[in-house]
């Protein structure tokens, strides 16, 4: 039976990414060596790294004056690196989910943190709006997609201070105006590649704002100056990212994938809205994520949760159990999830309704 992987991350990747990476692990470009074995300073790997960065830049239209980094430590280490490098006196944060909250916790180790708005009290059922970004903050930090709660900030907001965005779970899902941001970062393990590599797109002029001494490996400057090769990078993971970027380009880039993502999300949200059993816990329809679709059973059908998970499993639908802090279900429909996967899920939801 065909399996559809709705896991939130690590998550579904394009088949071509898996196939090409598997081949390169056995024999890279017919060299008789594995991508796992070659030196990160070899010509072969340098070409892979350069192509990955060039494609990232081309697909996301990253302007000159920005560097693209491949880092380790996941998005979580950047929660620390950001204030370490850029919080001189005060930083502003938007508290739109648990990941934002974790970023806030780290920033507080380095200086004053102003949380401009929070939806925590409402279990993060919406993205806070109508807040004021303090003009004296060193930067303003947002999370573009809240993976756990299924809310998304779908526009590139204007900020009077450098805008820093955790885009772990919606990078490359839509066209983005990078020029509005000073730093866009995230783990690769949703729309880009396997776990073990993180990305950062950093405006070079931001690096001039660093005033405190920063340990070498935690300094963005180190990685910019050494072109992500200060130490041994995760070569296999970067190779896999390159395969996904090639796939995305061949598919028509961000405009094309955005259209496909909207189509998948619409199909699923329309079924949730139509269904007698399921409901979206979100309070603002405009915040509905096109990457992580969260839905729950209406209170009167709550006891059917396990049954629906069983039905889903029998249809080859994997990873739709919701996060423990929300309950219910979450279908992560990242770039590589085919429309067919969403169709099978919608069909299962309809079938379940006829049995309930
Ligand atoms: N931010 C967001 C929005 C996430 O979804 C995640 C992981 N799911 C993280 C940060 C943490 O990423 P990592 O595990 O790479 O540290």
C-alpha cells in the first residue's frame, strides 16, 4: 500500500531527493566514493555547496548583501545565536507558539526582551495582530509558521527594526520578500532536507551590529567569513538539500509550489469546514497554515479519536496524530506531499463520517 507521510518533521521529501541521495551515498557522480566519505574541502563538495547556495538564492530571489549559511544545531541553536549576536540592549518578540516561546526564553539570557503580543492564553489559536514594534529594539523576532498549532503569518510584514524570522516550517512554500528581513532561519527537516542541517539567510550589514565577544562557532560572522566551512559541515544533508532545491526549480519555483500548496490546503480545510465530525480549533481563518493543518473532533465525537487514527493507518496515512499540546490531528502537508495524499486523507474523513 502507498504510504503518505504527514509527519511534522522530519517529514516527507521528494522521491528524487531520496533516490539521488541514496545513489550518492553509494557512489557520488561515478567517482567510486561516497558523499559520506569525501572531504568537505574537496572540489566535488565545494561544487555541491556552491550549487546549493546558488539555487537557494535563485529560487528565493535572495538579494545581494545577504549570505546563505548551512549550520548545525537546528533552529534551536539559532534561538541562542540570534540574541548572542544581535541583542545588545533590548529585543522584541512575537509570542505566537511554543517555538517562539522557546526563542524568547533564550533571548532573556542576553538582555531585555519585550514580548509585543502573545496568544498563549488562548492556546495559540491565532497569530497576534495589532501590536506595536518598539523602535528602540535591536531586532524583532517572529515565527512565520507555528508548526504545532497550525497558524501561519503569510505576509512579509514591515518592521522599523531588523526583522528576524524563524521560517523552519514554511521556508520555500511561497514567494517571500527577503529584503524585508535581516535574518531568516530554520531547520532543514521540513521543506528542504533531512535533519542535521539548518539554514540561515543573513543580511551582511547586520553583522556589523555585534558588540559582545561571541564564541567562534556561535558567531554568524564565522560562518559567513568561512562560507559555512569553518568546521566540517553535514555533507550528506547538504547534498540532500541540493536535490530538493533542484526538484523545486524544475517544478516551476515558488509561484508554482505556492499554488499547489494552496490547492492542497484548500481541499483539506474545505472538508474540515464541511464535516459534521471535525472542526478547526483556530479562531482566525486567515491564520490557517498551508503547511500544518490542525483539526480536532467536535466535543460530542471526542471518543472517536483512536478510531479515526486506526482508519487513517489502514489507508496508509502516517503521522496525523496531533501534538500533545493541541490534541486531535495534524496533517503536515509540506511541499513534497502530493495532492493525492491529501485526497486520500479527505476521502478517509468522509468515509469515517458515514461510519460514525
Ligand atoms: N521552530 C519551528 C517553527 C519548528 O517547527 C521547529 C521544529 N519542529 C523548531 C523551531 C526547532 O527546530 P530544531 O529541531 O531544528 O531545533
